C-alpha cells in the first residue's frame, strides 16, 4: 500500500517540472523526516528540562499535531527513501530515467538543504527535531511570507500556537538559568534559541537558493536538433 501510494505521488510529481512546487515539496520532505525522529518517551519525560514550563494539555496538543502533520505528509509527499530509490534505479527503465530527469531539481534542493543542516547542527548535539520542523515551516510561511496554499491542511495548521507554547517554555528555562548563574536574561542563550536561529537561517538561505538548469544538457539537445535539420 505504501509503495503504491508513493509511486502514484512520484508519477504525479514528475508529469511536469514545476520548480516552485518541487522546492516546497523538498522542504516538506525534510519536515517529514524530522517528525519521523520524534520520540514520544523523551518528549513526555517530565525530568526533561526542555519542557519544564509546558503543561500536560499543551504537551498533548503538540503531540497530537506532530502525529497529524506526519500522517498528512506521509500521504501527500514523496519521502526521502523514495527519492533515493528513484535515483538509485534510474537506469533500470526508460520510465525510471524520465522520472529521475524530471525530479532532478528535487535532488538538488535536498542536497542543498541537508548541507545547510550540517553547517548549523553539529554531530551528536542535543536538539529537538519536532521543534526544528515546526520552526522551519513557521519561518518559511510567517517570517518570509511564503505560501503553503497548495496544501490547505498546512495553511490552517496551528504553527503560531505551537511556537507560542515553546516560547513560553523557553522563557521559563531562561529564568531558571538566570537564577542559577546570576546573570541577565538577555545574556542567556538556550537550545531553543539555537533552534529558532538555525531554522530561520535555513529558511532564508533556502528561499534565496535557485535551481540552475544544466545548460550543457540543453545545448547538446539543441545542437542535435540543428544537425538533423
């Protein structure tokens, strides 16, 4: 069932090369992967200082929307695993080769995004995948005014409320650190601050990035047509 759903999504996506949609879908592919990293046990662990100021009903609200967003993307977005398989098997048939050709921008966008991730998140560092996912989409939509209208579910998604919960929690963490270290609140930088800063940086850089058409490939095609005339 899963393979059939993904195959249908691939066929639909590769019918034409819409760079704007491919760019958004690649971002959503990354969001889907981040949400997949979500660990319920770690999230609801009350000894976790990262959720010190979050009430149980707020935790339930966030968890509910993590699951609903992940499920929605499962049904509507090409996954990273599928993308890898497309290019791994591109030489197995004419159809596979054409699909890979049409989805080449998605591969380039994905590589660019993951390289950006590696510059902002050091290996083994403590971070919150689900917060990064929400913050990344929030920055993309709210901070930089990009539309998610091709996916109505995302247009109505409560990003603002979720971010507000984390912001309130971040303030509580800062207060505790200020009391412990006897320093001013503006000097305190938390893991949550790092998540916000990194997600905003990634969203900005990704929006500015443009896929470059392979001019050599175009030139060869045009030259071939000229020779046949």
